[in-house]
C-alpha cells in the first residue's frame, strides 16, 4: 500500500517512495512471494489474509492513518498543514520526536498482527516523517530482516529509527533509537477538553 504523489497523474508515486518499493520488491522476491501494488485510497479490505507492506505517513496515506489508529494507539503523528515546531512530529507514549529536515528525521518500523494466530499474516508499517525516511526504513528492514527474524520470530514489534543527515547521506545512515513496542501499543490518554472561560456566558 503506497501513497499517491500530489498533483500528478491518477497513480503517480513520489520518487523516494518508488525507491522504497524497489527495496521491498527485492525482499519479497527473496521470500518467493509476489507483490501487488495498491494506492492507499483504493484498499477496501482488512488484513490478515495476505502480508501487507504499508509505506508513507498518515498525512498522505489513509491506510497508514487507519493502522496507527487501530493498532498503535500509543502513537500520535502531527499532521498539521500549518508550519510550526511540532509539524510532522511523532509522539510515542510520553516522548515527542521532532523533525529537522535533512538533518535528523525519525521513522517507525513495525510488524503487527491483528490477533494472536499463526495463520494471520502481518502488516509491516514504514512510517517516516519525510519521504526519504520511508526509503531508509525499508532499506533498514532489507538489511536486517534475518537478524530481526531471529530476535522477534513471528511476534509484533515497533522500532523507532533515526535517519542522520539525509541531505548528505541519503537513506543510508540509520540508527535504532529504541524498541517502543510497549509504549506504541498502550493507548494515550485522551486530549483534555478545552473549557470555555468561566465568564463566557455572563450577560453584558
């Protein structure tokens, strides 16, 4: 599942997301499987019957937004269109991770299943703060999938990655910040409701 490029033809994919798909295609081929590419807004299906790879942040990928909401209630992504210091930031549990474009950017790499069943196929999430971090995250999985399979087996995981100086190194320099599985799967408290001023209803 991939997001569409804004303002392009009916099914145009952004440059770095194309590179991310190429990384995944090689990995899928190594698993003797066949890939089918779908735009994020055409998928009308649950998951569990087929392995899914979902690429892109929730601002441009409805499928990713749905997965984060239902599977990772401990994660919030700031999708405000207006510029600001928290635009594009991740909140995982009580921690917030801001983006510094081209210098320090974060991404989530997750493997999740809807229920505890050996027959349920997983969904992989590649959720970056910028498009180049989506590619960096797929590349990280391609390079480390054997080690990760030994560590996690068929279980779920959520990893927070940091992409260092992408303006110079592209998607190549990626650090594992932390395994945030528990925090990402623990629901965040609901935002406090904004209360009207105490005197707002007093007659003038």
